């Protein structure tokens, strides 16, 4: 493995543990709009955490599933919601498009 590199699985584990903020560099892509290819760099990032307000009640299943109400299933879709800086808006990033994590090159595989 290259000296200044990190495995994708290790980078994801560090993100999920949330022991501080991180920086990432990734390739932007949107299959629906057929755009992308730009390299984006974000600093002072953290994974978005779902906020729980008050006691949780069982959710009532809607009759029709709409696009806003469905679960994102980040692990199956290989995505993560990331919040940058002091923003409260989560942005979706595809993990296979990560190039760097905390200044280290992201390596896929062993």
C-alpha cells in the first residue's frame, strides 16, 4: 500500500466513529442529469446524524411510498450523507468516488 494512503473501509470506519472532523476530495457525478467529472474538496466535514426529537413512536406506514419518505439505504447504495462546516444541510456522496480522506489517497481493496 502507498505510504500516504488509506483503505476505503478504514476511511469509512473513521467517518462513522465520529472522532472529529475530516476532509474529503471526491469526483462529482449525477447520473440523472448526466453531469459531473469535477473534483470537489470539502474541509471540516462530519457524517450527518439523524436527529431524534423526543420519544420515538412507531411510524405509520403511508399508503403510497413517496420519494421523500423512503429510507436512503446508504450501505446498499454506497452513499453517505455528509455535513460540511457549520451547515445543517446534508449532502450525499458516493463512496466509490472518494479520492482522498484527510489528505490520504483512498485505496479500494487490499
